[in-house]
């Protein structure tokens, strides 16, 4: 149980640290947030918990593919924020991400890469 609490504290601490840094410096906060810290932590946690190498490798592989449909949101959100306000921008950004994800699924299935099964 203490291992789970340690994982929560470290992971949550990083999220809080990044959000606090972003308050002080937009660019530094964005730079650190763009690093795959949560993915790296997940890979560490899987390794330290003696998960098979194939599970760790698969996590990294699928993370790559799942990042791609989120990228357009990072361009749309700032533009939408100024035009529509925070909540509409967030909602539209989520819809854009879902649409991009569905497109990615269709494209990868065409090339016999099924990301969901």
C-alpha cells in the first residue's frame, strides 16, 4: 500500500510542480509539460513492478500513436480560447481530439495496425 501512495505522491507532485511553473513562466511550464514525464514515470513504475518487457514496450509503442491525435488540440485551443472562452474552447478541443483519434484509427486499421484490440 505504501508503494501505491508513493506513486501517487510523486506523480501528483509533478503535475502540481508543472502547473506552478507554468504560472511563473509560460514557456518553461510548456516545455516541461511537453516532456513525456508521465509516460516515463509509467514506464518506471511498470519496470519496478516487474512487468514483462513486452508490456513496457507496448506501452511506449501505443503512447506514440495516441499522442498524434492530441497535437491538433494544442493548436486549436489557444485560438478558440480567445474566440469562445475557456469552456467552449475546451469542449471543442476535446471534440477535435476525438475526431482526430477516430481518423487515426481508420488510417492505422487500413495499414493493419489495430490500436484498440
